[in-house]
C-alpha cells in the first residue's frame, strides 16, 4: 500500500461542504425523497463531500393535522432513506432531515448517511412552535457521529439556539456541526442578519468549530422560510450563503484549523473554561 | 405613603444605562480615579441610572511589569473607590473595573457601587493574553447583585466569551448583564462587527437578557482598543453604540421585557432547556 493510498483513506483535513435546499410538498413523500436524491447527486457532482439537507426535507413542515404528519413520516430503516446513500461516493456524507415514525410516535429526525447506508439518526430534542402537536421530543442528546470525513455533530433547528447544544457537541469532539433547519422569517432590524445566524456565528467562534446550516427558502402554506443556508468558519465568519440562499450553498472547510481550540498565542477556548463555576447550567 | 412614593422606591422597569469610556494612564492612579468620578457624574447628569465603566478603568491595562500593576492597584475597601459612590443619586448604580490588591495577589475586579458605597465586587475568572503575568483569576463565579435598579449580572471582558457565563448569570436571575471590557482590536472581515459583539448579541438573545458593554477606544502603549461600548436589547439587537464608541454610549432599557423569557407564542428560552442533556458542560 502506498502513502498516497493511505492518505486517501484517512479523513481529509479539508472538505467541501454543501447545503442544497429542497422544496418538499406535503403529501408527496415519494417525490420529496426523489428530490432529496437529486439534491445530493447535484452537490456531489459539484464536488461536495459533506451535504446537508434541511429539516424535514422529505416531508415538508407546515402540517395541518397529526394524521398528515404521520402520512409524511417514514421509519429510520426505510429502504427509500437508505437509497439516498447510494447517491454518495466513498468518503462522503449526507445529513438529511426527515419525519420519523417509530411505533405510535413521530420525531423530527436527521439521518447521517454514507455510501454504506444510514450510519446514525438523531431525534430533535428542543421542539419549537406547533411542533409538539406533531412530534415527540427525542430523549438522547445531539450526537457526534464518526464518519469517513470526520466527527460530525448534529443538531436540528431550534436545538442550535441553546448555547448548551453546540458547546456540548464541540466539547464531545465534533470537527464540524451540521444543522438541518426550517427557519420561518422572523422580524429583525434593517441591515441585521436573521438572529439564528448571529447565534450560529457566535457558537462557532466560542467553540472554534465550523457550522453548516441547511435551511429552506421557499413558501409553504403561508410560511415564508428564511433561506438562511450558510457555511460558517471556526472563527465565526461567513464562508458562503449570504445574504439569502435559495439554492446550493458551498464552501471548502479546513477541519483541522479549528481543532487546536487556540485563541491567540496564550488562550484556548476549551482549557480556559472554568466548569467548576458553571453548576447552574445543569438545573432547570 | 402614597402610591407614587411606593413606585419611586420600587425597582424601575425602565432604566437609562450609560457606558462612558475613560482614558486611564498607567501610573496616574489618582488622576484615573478622578476621571472615573467625572465620567460617572456626567452620565448621571445626562440621565443615566446604570453607569458601566471599562475594565481596569482606574489603572490602565498594558502593564510592563508586575510591580507596575501592583502600584496601580487598590484594595476593594479603598476610600477613593468608595468616594466614587458619592457621584450617584439614590436608585442609581455604577460598575467600575479596577485593579484590586488583596495581600500578595492582584485581581482584575469590578466594583458595584450605589449611593451607599461599594455593594459588591467581582474578580475576573477567565484571564486573557498576558493577564496571568499580573493577575490571579478569581475563584468565585460571576455574581448577580441585587441593586436599587434590579438584579445586575457582572462579567469582565473574556468571561463573556464563554457561553456558560452569560447563560449562568441569566439563569441565576440577572435582569441585565454588565461587562466592563478592554478589547484590543482583532482582525475581522470587512463589514463585520468585532467578534466579541457578535458573541454578546447572541448571548443576549439566547437568554432574553439585555447586555451593557463598556470598552475603551483609545491607544495605550501600542495597543488599540476597539471602542466597542454598546447596549444590546434582550432580543439581541443594538440599542446604542455602533459602529465605534469613543465617548458616552446611552440607551433606555426595559428590564421587564426580557424577564418572561418568552420566545414567540409557544416557547420559552429557559423552560425549553433540556439540562439532562448537557452533562458535558461541567467537564473540563
């Protein structure tokens, strides 16, 4: 085995990430899954090796009834979800938001796919707005998943607005955090970014970890989505996606750059922590 | 006692806050203390009832030697610090960064003053850059201080960049967080805010708590300070201070608005937390 082959098998330090959007239609589950496949395929063709699709990409978001949400849900081991992994070359990963059914319960979930199939799923733990009408919150913390391209932390939408979540993912060793989201437009002063992006930029810098967000940018049953897909560096700066992203957002990220957690010549955003002073965080 | 008098004695829901800057000179301790008094007096005259001065406002920052830092330090019960409180009317509060000496140790501290004197002090717990050459980190968590105008959370400069700190202060009941800082200019992409402000905006919104930052904007021994003084609403938006603040930053803040922690019609940034999922935060 040559050195070149060994390098090819090791996780790359630099990865091209993409956040293609989708426009799912509620009730058109098979069409939505097919569109998800096309989105992954086009991102792969453009060179991406980490592809993040929005929250509930296969189902749509604005359900009228629990029955409609149930009809839009699939099991985590559904063959159609597994089929999406066949769009991926070796050493590539996709993260796809989907409505998951498990027995009597529905979850807003994310599947982590490699060319070998579904390698992990995560069930959203912080539910927003009307979501509790349709979904049960997950009871397992957002995970860090070892993949062919590195350790990927996964959070879904509102999860990311709790500073505890991206911080915990980074402390658990995430090289990068990915967040499938559905961000309805919220009010903000003229000239400001949508506030969810401000929070994500801060989370990235605070923990020296890059973040990829995949949002919708379309209109569904009167809800306008923000089009907030973006790629944020480990220093908290925008690499791609501004100001509004309706289509394919892409950037190259150096996963090694954030790993030292260094801040200037003297500081380190992890070892400078004083966890003995933070007991309040574990209380409700 | 009339209702009007009772109202006057209760904490006001709306408070005018000010972050006057100062330009201390190392070695000119008495002059610096006098300038701090003038800054408080002018902010009070302008209507402010919460006045925040920068970190190390009475000493300067860029010390050459530990001996110089020691000569610039005062005890927390120094009469000259207490004298600053006499600039305050009833129902007003000032927070002043100072170099504190206590036995053999020096601390980068903040004093919370009311018209009755020094009501609390806090010793910076997260030290930045060269500061460990001069200062010992405090061993008590950033405090929430009950004052005539409300519960004030206090953090100093680098403290605020740990998401755990503003979150813990808000969870401990802070109506407002104040942060004396000395922010040397750091690189940032064109058109972006200084990153410390991005982190502060995110911290304010994440915990629905307003934040007041008092920075220096001058030049000291080759270090250029950012002039980042600002007032941030509980929704994370700039109320005053942009883009660069060399003098007196002022705004009126409704302290009641952030207290419900409501986010939209269905959510609450505190009760939606899942502390059972955050155990990693208490580990180093």
